[in-house]
C-alpha cells in the first residue's frame, strides 16, 4: 500500500478520496527537524505540504524513497523543485483551486479600506459605548467602489478572478501583464445562468498607475528581487488611491507604503502577505489605514476542498488506481 504523509493537513474530502482508492494517509504533523527520519521509518512515498513544511534538498537526499511531492496551493517556494527534478521526484501543485477565494479576500480589503472598517472595528470595540458620535464623524467620508477604476497588476488566474468580480459590481478594470496582451473574461451570472464575455486589453504599468483609484497586485512575487510598487510608482498614483497586496510579501515596498499612508498620498492598503512572514513588522500591523490578514487568501472551505480533491486526483491518476 502506498503511504502518504500530508504534513500540513488535508481537507476531509481528499483524505476520503485517497483512502477509497486504497492509499494510506497520515495527517499527524511531523516536526521539520524529524521529517527525514519519519519519512524513511514509515516509508512515505508521497509528501503533501501547504506552506509550513519545507521539502529541502537535504530531505530529498536523505529520503530516496520519495516519489511525489504535492503542494496544496500555488507557490512552490518551500520545495526545492530543481533538486527534486534532478532526483526524479515529481513535484505538483494546485494552481487554480484558490483563485476565487483570494479574489474575494481582495474585495474584503477593498470594502474595508473605503469604509475604514480596519480602524472602526478596533475603535468601536474600545470606545463605541462612550465616543459613538465622535467615531461616527471620523468614519463619515466613505466612498463606493462602484464606478471606480481598479488596476490589476499581474493578470493571471487570480488577477482575472478579481477582474470578473470588479466588473460584476460595476467597476472599470485596467490590467497590466507583460506576458498577456488581451483576455476575454467570462462573467457567469448565477441568477440567470448567463455567460457574458468581456474583452480586456492590458496596458502599461505607468498607464495603470495614473488611471486607477485602487490597485491590486497579483504577480508571482518580487520581480528581479525588486518590489513592483515602490516610492516611484506610488508618486504616479492618484492621491487618495488604495492598494491591496494578496500576492507575496515585499511586492509593495513596505517603507514606501508607510510613508505614503502617513503623508496622505494613499488612503489605505490591504495586506494579506508581508515581507517578513511569519513575523511582520508591527508598524504595518498597527497602522489605522492598513487592513491586515495573516496570509489567509486560500483559507476557505471551498478552496481547501478543491485543493484536496485536486491533490487526491493527481495522486490517484499517477499511480493508475
Ligand atoms: P498566475 O501565474 O496565474 O498569474 C501571475 C501573473 O503575473 C501571470 O499572468 C504573469 O504573466 C504575471 N506577471 C509576471 N511578471 C509580471 C510583471 N512584472 N508585471 C505584471 N505581471 C506580471 O498566478 P496566480 O495564481 O494568479 O497567483 C498570483 C499571486 O498570488 C502569486 O504571487 C501567488 O503566490 C499569490 N497567491 C496568494 C495567496 C494568498 O493566500 N494570499 C493564495 C494563492 C496565490
């Protein structure tokens, strides 16, 4: 029987699919420093991870019995993919399963930003009973998203999911992606079962910076080790614009961001990812104009179910069960 270790857990659906197909699956977490020993002792052939467990070259060298390494999610930063390939170990991931969930979190941050929820939730908890009218006044200058322009940098799976939601709620979308010149999005109206095609032609980052009321980043990570949005890019943005980063920490330069928020150049920012995860800087976490979440873009029941089903399906077809 092929033995699988899902070291960062797996949704119940994936577990039951694998068990039904005759695999043995263990979900009790093994500490990073004991991983190689456990893999060899238990004879695990398949290792599944989220982002916590790292499958390093040293682990691969110590555990020649590994055949498959699966990453529940998009990025492969925690797996030495090149080394795996050199050893004939197959690495796979689930790139599309979480796009809708990440896109919805982007909108959670946008809605928070335009109505000051990140601060109002906090202030109401500590002073809502005594300073209600003062707080009401403080948060009275909200704006609507409808009719505004959303700039999307990185127009892949998540960028396009964000665009579909934005168009669905009456926003204009401008997108920038050096590898995509145009995309026809399909908007699905659940209410009437209609499908509406919408053509989006991408534009330059400079054009997008000037036009957008809000910008959301969906690039693979820093580009050539550099932030995509730094002081120079912020200077080209509209005064009072908002930013969201649910891609990778450091895609927005954190010093430049804080400066722009403090100077009033930017109105707000939503951050799901941080340069220094899992210990982000406290001046970001405590800033009243920043809506913060602890890298939970893919953390929904639906995304985790899709991820688990995709992982299980891949393993089942790999072994031809
Ligand atoms: P994707 O590969 O489908 O899309 C990325 C896009 O970025 C591609 O179209 C690519 O052409 C484009 N791109 C590359 N370099 C660029 C540049 N310099 N400027 C503009 N665009 C550029 O990836 P995806 O699935 O949409 O994921 C996007 C990001 O979201 C990744 O960083 C991923 O790690 C992150 N992510 C975060 C969470 C979360 O929990 N917050 C969950 C899943 C994915």
